[in-house]
C-alpha cells in the first residue's frame, strides 16, 4: 500500500473506537453582518498575531485574505444590483466569514513529508507547529490558498477548528462569538441537512442565485468539513468555482508509473541480451 493510500484511510479507521462523528462548520453568509467577532475570537483564543491594522482605503475588509496570521477572514464584497431600489442606492454588501475547508480529500495533508499535518479523531485537519519543518509543500497544494508561512520561522499555520476546544466538548471560538449564528458548528451530516433546508428558505425569499458551496461529497475535494451558503457564485467571494485535490489520484499515478518503469527496464534488459546473441 502506498503512503498516499495509508493517509487516505487514516480516519476514521485508524482511530477505532476513539473516532468521533465528523465535525465541521456551516457558514450561512446570508446572515453575516461583517462584525468580525469571529476574527477577533479566533485570534484571542489561538494566540494568532495581529494583522490588518493598516487601513488600505479599498474596503472595510482590512485583513484581505486568509493567511498564517488570519485563520478567519470576513470578506466584504460591494455588489451592484441591476434592478435596485432607490433605498439601497443600487448596491448591496455580500459578507462571508471564510476559513480552512478541512477537506475530505486534503491535498495539504497528502504532500506533507513530516506528518505535521494530520487528521484528528473529529475528521478535521490540523498542523502540528512543533513538527512542521517549513518546507512549504502544503501551500501550493491547497486549492483555496488557505495555508501560509510566517516570516519569522517559515512554518505553516491555519485554522485548527479549535481542536483543543473540541476535545473538551466546547464550541470553536469563532462559532461561539458569532452574534447572528452565521457560523454554525456541529456534526457534519446534521449540518448538511440543515444547510439544504436553509437554502430552500433563502431561495424562496427572493435569492434565486443562492447556492451551497462544498456541501457535495462528490465534488473535487470530497466536500468540505467547512462549507457555505452563498448568495452568488463562488468567484464573487474570491473562491474557486471547481476546486480539485490534485493529489487525489496520486496513488494510481505512481502505480502506473511503476508499471511503465518496470516494462521499460524489461525492454532494456531484453534488448541487451538480444544484442549479445
């Protein structure tokens, strides 16, 4: 069995009786008010360094994107409305609290050579900072651009889904701080049912473009442990429309390469003996 296959079956099989129901986030952006309470709570609980303190003049979105020092990022998207009323001035704000997706097929985990990235008993993906050697392989592997390295030591950092709090049966800090329950935490299967019901409500309320993002287990990353209800297409929020785990078929690729190499070697050997004859 290849190392790729070993990592793929590491959860829940390797945890046995210690495996817990898979946990995750459902973020309903339709009720996000952009307060950034989630960003602040994440930084305070996880001791994440300050950033985004410089006003850019471009947007209220001062942090800009996810990174080593921003594990929760509230995006502000100012959008023109084609059939706008006089009251809203022709514009609306789309706000969304973004986070690591804790993918079912996590490319970052697959390419990590030291085991610094691992899948927990809750099915989440965590970086062990004391094991990370700063190689940076995980950064280009992530289709969402979530992982980043800190300049001081080169190690990779990202959301842990508050792994330490989960072990104590506590809510992740961001979900606990969210005043509108835009960020919902729980068993992933339950969240998907809840999200589908909420999508139906939002569409019926006059948002036909509303859609679920990363809620489908058959998508390119096997669905996310963190998924979203969006009011518009993913690109509007700076998210890739069709994310793919580039390592998903790596095991089969290596096997095919091995077969091809063996066939080539056999051909070379045969040619050598044939020349001697």
